[in-house]
C-alpha cells in the first residue's frame, strides 16, 4: 500500500492511511450540431447575398447599414481572391531553390569523407557498448 502524507487520517506521524475515493463523475456533455432557426427578418439580406434578390429590395427590407457592410465585405474578398504573388518574388524564390534535391545518403557520405576520425570513434563506442552488454547478460 502506498503512503501519501497528504492523505493521512489524523496526525502527521499516524500510520493509518485513508483510501482515496473517486469523486462522483458528472455526466459527460457531448457536442452536437444544433440547427439555427431561420429568421424571416434576414430573409431579404440572405436572398441578396445568394443572388436571388436585387440590392435595392434588400436595402428596403434590411436597411442600408447591413447592405453596405456586406457589399464592402464582398468587394474586399473579391480583391483578395484576385491578388497574386508578383513575378519578381516568384523568380527570387525559384532561384534560391537548389537544382538537385538533396538526399540523406549524400549527407552521410560527406560526413565520412570529412571526418573519418569521428566515424571511427562512433564505431568503437558502439562496439564497446555491445561488448559490455554481452558480458553483463548471463
């Protein structure tokens, strides 16, 4: 049995240990999709945004504030959709990329060619660990 000083029944030196009890678990609330009620007051605005009504009829039903707001949002969204990366930036990115794809094998070959002493030390260390493990295992 595990002794936990924070769970002692009485004084600090007392050997009686209270058993931990799990608190009653609350029922788990699950996420679920709740459909929104269609409100008739915004039907004209939604109809205009969907392209079913003219802007003038939506302005009459909803007021100019809502229609102007959504017209501005639509105009800015369309402007952002048409935006492209300038050609000079594309050329700079493409010129910075290497001509060949580097591979992991090429990295190991370069390391062996540059530092053969390091490779020899790594191999000797692995051999020593293997020999030590072999001697310790009965």
